[in-house]
């Protein structure tokens, strides 16, 4: 059972989502444990300061090392070593394969940044790995952390209603996007469900789905066809 510890200055922004839908079900079933810690609680001054101006000048504020070091060291003293990730645009891109790999980890720590970023000594001194969910910048790391947790826990056995759902979807197998899906009604506003899906010929249906998945991938994400 993976144990996720999420370090954030805004735990209230995470709590509701973590109790909802698939992530909440994973915890109810005992498939995953998730805990949110406010690292401001580890600030050393009476104002609970966690940031300061950057040396060398420049805009914004930088997260100080002391509260985060103290928080991480407290956590690891309680539970043992974590594999540690900081959410940052300069990190390694997060992919479906990363989520699969995280399923095998016992303890995972996700650090959510704010302001202009982290004091570099946090990464260097605590062994954090950077993770990025895309080539864009957010106000903080809470949304990326939620994305990583959900992408991972939904792959754990027994979390989804049908474990095939995590296998027969985008980025699985040969890496194509998922094929189109249809349900009732058979005709809606002049658009009809492809007849092959009513043929009862499972081999033909699978070929159609494979062809559609490949065509969609070539059209929408050609970069997946020849990854660098």
C-alpha cells in the first residue's frame, strides 16, 4: 500500500478532493494512504515565516530551507525514508509510465511549491527529484500533486470498478491514445454509432478500435508515434 505524504502551505485546497471519487475510494479500500502536512507548522519564528527575498535580487519570494528540512526529517523519523519529489516546471516530465513505477513505491513524498520557487539546498540536501506535469507554470504545486496521486492510485488493484479500465485506455500498451467510445442511444441528433460495434464479431471490433486509436494518435498526438 503506497503512503503519499503531501507537503503544502494550503492543505485545505487538497483535503476535499482527496476524499472524493477514485482517490477517496482508494483510501476507503485500504489501497493507499494519503496525508497532507502543512510545512508552515515547522517554521521557527513567531510569524511562521516560510519564505524570504532571493539573494542576488529579483522578483518574488523563495521558500526557505529550514521549515522543509525540519518537516521532512520529522516525517522520515516517524515513518522511514520516502522517495521524494518536488513539483516544479524544471522537473522530469510525469508520464503514465511514471505512475506505474510509483505504484511499487512504499512511501512517496510530494512537495508543493509556492512563490518564486525553492531554495536549491532543499533539493540538494534532501535528495528531492523534480517532477513536472507540463510545460506551463502554476501558482503552486497542489494541482500537480493531486494529478500524480490520482494517476497512481487508480492503477492499484481493486481501486477501479473493473481493473481492465486501467489497461484499456490512453498511453497503455503501445502508447496510443484511447479509441472512441459509444453508448445509448444508437442514433443521437443524426449521429449513428459505428455499425461494427453491433456486429458481435469481437475480432472485428478490436481491429476497429485499434485502427481508431492509431488514427486518433496520428492526428492529435503525432509525437507519441515516434517518441524521442
